[in-house]
């Protein structure tokens, strides 16, 4: 079956609207899932399932080449498969949220759990987590022969924690919290006499890995690889220079408006997309000049107030930060900067590198938090752990352990 791609996309949007998805989500589907296909198949009158499926190979190759991220690839593939299903069947069925049938919880455990959950005054997500853990626990002891809460033993608790740790090792603190609350409820209501505080007393420390970043040398190589004589090059150099000196998130660079630039004070004044908080940043003169060069000599004529504009019609601003990240990956590859999953060599790694560099130079953490637009210092503390040289300076020699000399060191 053949159909006009634009007509097919309109049908897909109608199907998504019938699912009561948020307006922003449907907009994301239009821009991130369907529009790339429109651009790629612009010269095709009609499309069929085979042609649409063949585009998956192209996008997977882009991902392998590092041109697009895994997140972007997922949007592309999702869009293709929605359109193929509509073309083949005339409709689309949402499959992501199909839930498994819950195993029935026997009485009196069901009533006890329902009563306990009514006492939990917390957010829905946290409440669902507590309910899930306690439900699994009661199903576990029911399967081992328990008929009521009075029959629970310490061995039941211990065995359950060992078993559940196999499926959720990264969130055992949630398990401990839920079981503590459950047994506290039982004791306070005279349903049980033991709260197993010894088994549930030790809090688990979360594992925090040191995140990598893009070094200043790598940023220099990346900027040097950009041809500033072309219109595209002027735009890309301005965007990457701005990222390097300001630490702005990709989405904030993409949505930057001409009115956000105070040329006299050499400042940017924006409202951050992630936190919805205002941010004022001083920008060095060379970077201001790079932005001005792009606006005056490289930016297409357009009514859009966005600073950075697509080079292909329609000349509009970028929808989100994905396009800015794609610019980074293009020159990352050109500059020969190796990248592997989790190594921090991403556009966000420039932001992390800026924070790490400031920390290494002795800038107070609260100042780093202000520059990066963090609401609190908790998010900023990761840059301390990334300051490897500073960590080396804090380490103690083996002689501090004693045994080598009686002389104080």
C-alpha cells in the first residue's frame, strides 16, 4: 500500500491525540520522530512500508558513526514503526504501557497492605514504590507458608532482602525504607511485636561514579577544526564557543534569542529551560565577536528571534538541544576526539569540564553553582569528585599508616 507521507503523518498525529498524550509530547513526535523522515524523503511522492523500514538502516548507521545519539535514534525508529503500523493496519496501538497481570494477594495480607498504604503521606511515585516492595514481600512470605503477619520471622525478612537484591541491587535503600515503614505500622497498631530494626538499621550508601568531561585541550582541537569562513562554520563556531565559555545546556543554546544578548554589558540573560530559573552570564569579548560575526554574516534572513537558525528552509530556530549536540558530534569526530559510552566526551561534558576547571582553580562551589545555574550545591558537588588533581593532593602517603618509622611525618 502506498500513501503520501504528509497524509500518513497527519494520521499518526490523530492517533497520538486519541491516546490523550500531552501537547508537548505530540510536538516532540512531530519534530523528533516524523520531521527527519520528511526531510529525508522529501523527493518521494508516496511511500510504502518497505521504503519506511529501509530508513531504519540509515539512522542506525548514523548512530554507529556518532552523528546522532541513542536518544535521537530511538525517536527516529519509533516514528518509522508508528507510520509503518498505520500504513499496514490503518491504526496504531500504544504498547509501551501494557501492564502485566498482578498476582492476587491473599487475605488477610491484602487488607493489611491496603490499610498501611492509606497511612503513607507521600508522592504518588514514592507511594507506588513502597506498595510494590511491600506487596512483593507479602507474596514472598505467603508463598513460603505464612497465613498472617503474626507468622513472619526474621528469616523471612532476611531471605526476601537477599532475593530482591538480585533484581534491584541499586535501590536496596528503597527496600529498607519500605519494610521499616511497614513493620513500624504493624507495631504501632498492635498487629505485630517485632520491627526487625537490627536487620533494617544499616542505611545503604549509594554508589556515585566519577563522571568524565571534555578537557580544555579537546575543546581547543574541536574549535580549531571548524571552518569559520562558511555560513555553517560561523554558526557552529559561535554555538560551540558559547558552550565552552558559558557551560550552557544544549537546550538553552538552541532556544537562545537575540533579545537575550546584552551587547553593551557583554552578558546573556536567559531563563533556563530545565529549571525555569533566570540566569545572567558574562561572556568574553572573543565569543561575543564570534556570535556577532554569525548574526551579521552567516545567519539566514528570517523573522525568527532565535540566534541559531537552521540552514535549510524553513529558516527557523532549532526545536531542542538535539541539533546542538549533533553539531558537537560532527566536529568531535572531525577533531579526532575518541568517544565511548560513559566517558563524558559529549556536549554536556563541556559543561562538566567547565565546572571541574573552575573547581580545580579554587573557585568556591557556591560560585560554580551560580555560574552553571544550579538551584542548589548538591548537583555541583560532582565537579569536586571530577577534579582528579585536587583529589591527588588530598591523599595521604603510605607512611601515614605507621610501621615504617617512629618519627612523625
